[in-house]
C-alpha cells in the first residue's frame, strides 16, 4: 500500500483528494491547523470509504518545527511518504485591493514559507527514493490579475519555485510537480464575490489529481482544460490587450 500526505486535507480540494486516494486503496495522512476539523474529516472519511488507512496530524505549515515533527512522526510511526501533496493555503480575496500588508505577510507565511518548510524537511527523507512532491498552485500565478495581488504573488512564486526544483531535485531523485486547478467549489471560493466560470465540484478536482499523480509522471496537472488553457494563452498577450480584456470583463 502506498502513502500520500496531504496538507490542508481537512476541507476542500485536500479533503476530496484524501477521499479519492482512500477509495483507490492508498494510505492517507491529512494535516491542517485545526485538530477538531481534522478529527471530523477523518470520521467522515471512515464512514464514506471502506479503507480505514486514514490518519491525521495537526500541523501549521508556516511553522518549521511543526512541519519537522509532523513529517518525522509520519515517516517513523506510520509509513514512508510516497507522495506529498502541498495543498494548504491561506486565501483572502476581498482584502487584496486595499494593499493590506498584513494580508500579504499572512499569505507569504502560509503559501510560500509553508511550501518551502515542507520541501526542506521532505527532501531529507525522500532523497534517493524516487518519491513525488506536488504543489497545488493556481493559474492566478501565471500573470498579475486585478484584486489578486497577495494570493497571485504567492502562487506565481510557487510556479517559479517548482520549475527551478524540477531541475535541481533530479540529482536527489525526487520528482516535483505542480497542480493548477480552475475554479473549484470550496470554502475558499465561497469567499469570492465574482461569478466563477467553469466552477467544478471538489470531487472533479480529486479525480483529475489522482489520475495526474498516479499515472505517467507529469510536470503540470491542470483542469478544466478550456479555462486554464485560455489563461495560459493570456500570458503571451501584450499588456495593452491584456488590460483591455480586464477592462471589458470588470472595468479594472
Ligand atoms: N478552490 C479553487 O478554486 C482553487 C483554484 C486554484 C487553486 N486552488 C488551490 O488549491 C488548494 C486548496 O484550496 P481549497 O480551495 O481546497 O482551500 P480550502 O477549502 O480553503 O482549504 C484550505 C485548507 O488549508 C488548511 N490551512 C490553512 N492554513 C493552513 C496552515 N497555515 N497550515 C496548514 N494548513 C492550513 C485549512 O485548514 P485549517 O484552517 O484547519 O488549517 C484547509 O484544510 C490551495 O493551494 C489553493 O490555492 C484552489
């Protein structure tokens, strides 16, 4: 039986991915900050799947010591980790436009420092084992978007980081990949005040992520194709045309 560790696994995409991997007979460990939420998530997963190989360990990814002790606990007490899905996120869309520096700092702490904390500890365990670290980023990181300053900056940095590590981690025999979902219906996106095109349920994301992570190695997993591919194309537009589109879309 193979093992996946999912950060931010108590809700949203992380929870749905945990369910999918359990259904496919994987051992799953979920982490997030709130222990009660984690316990409830585990109870729910035990009720909806027959696979009981589900564990939890609370861990704030922005705190290096917690990340260190969580990964040590999993590796020493539960199982070696075959896939680490770095999915935890802080998200606060309605505060981005005010240039709220505390919001920027929070998102850097969780989305960026949290990611590098996990990678730093994982690499020591995973080197030479041909394991996979996959980071859930966002198409928002492809190019600066209105109102997305803090979140988009951290997601862009994740995309850049993963691309760098794709090269550097080859010598450690650790695979690294990135997941870029379109709009998925979760607690985070319920905070959005705008209409989200091609909004999909978390179970849809889970199926795509399972297929992408367990099939032939893919550097980038993205879905739904039509939405994310369009955003990819927008990266190459001259700023004047890009700005014109945003003006038409939302008077930005
Ligand atoms: N939903 C979308 O449309 C969408 C689109 C593109 C990309 N994404 C990406 O997909 C990932 C999951 O998003 P989601 O929408 O599923 O989010 P979500 O439902 O809001 O879940 C976020 C998870 O992260 C945990 N978390 C927050 N801060 C944490 C911290 N400091 N340490 C550890 N865990 C923490 C939360 O639990 P606690 O509060 O208990 O810690 C929760 O389990 C994120 O990386 C997001 O950027 C989402």
